[in-house]
C-alpha cells in the first residue's frame, strides 16, 4: 500500500482497519506503533521516522538505546534525540517503552507464556522492570492485566471452536481510489 499510495494513505488505512474484538475503555484506540507513525508523519515529511518505528517494533528485544536508534536513523545521538522529540513529542526512550508495553499486553492477552518469558521477549529484560512499567502506565501488574484481559466481558459473545470471532461490518466513507489523490 505504501509503495502504491504513499505513507499517509497506508497509515490512514492501517488506522481504519485496526479493529479490536474487545477493547476496554482504558486501552488506546490506536496501537502505540500506529500512533508513533501517525505522529511522525503528521509533523515530519521525512518518512524515515515512520520506518524507524516499524524497525523498533520488529526489534523490541534488541539494543534500542538512543545511540543505536540514531545509528539506524543516520544521525548523531544528540541530534537524533532532539529531532525525535520535536517530531513526536516523546523521547526515544518513552517511545520504546510504549511499544514494549503494547507488545507485552498483546502477548499477555493472546498467549499463556510465563510473564518472565514475555518480559524477555519484548525487551524489558527482567520481570520486575516490566511490572514497574505496567504499574506506572496501567495501574496494574502484568498478572492483573492478563486476568482482566481474559475475563469474559458482558455483552461480548464467546467464540465457538472453529469461529474466528470476527464479523463483517459495512463501513461507509472509505474508497481506496480517493486515498491516492
């Protein structure tokens, strides 16, 4: 999509088609990755920043210090840090933490992996570090989040084996040919 219609159209489609089967009132409407890319494209014509966010999301368990991000982006660390804050409103460290938190939430909701393993997988390293971030950002522990996320929600049907849980919904107002203009 990005190659055919450009980064703004690709991001608009990603935001449009990102739908949660169930989302609590406390969860953001957009994923952290989409929000970061949206902020980057809104404030900077340089799409390298949006691509950097995709790279970060794909390398959450790696070295994501400012020096490494600056190297990936092709700037000095000091200049990159200032430019990043100016473009997105967050520090690179805040963005990485947000992307790691979102990935951890997704794994807690969809897998039975031990919390320690999830902390390692998403780059928090230690379980205690992930617990502190969860407490600060969500007001609960990873175990509390997993328990809440897996609890049946009133009014949300429980899928039967073999069903995907998704249903088709007609959505007016989007036509791909209009995005290319």
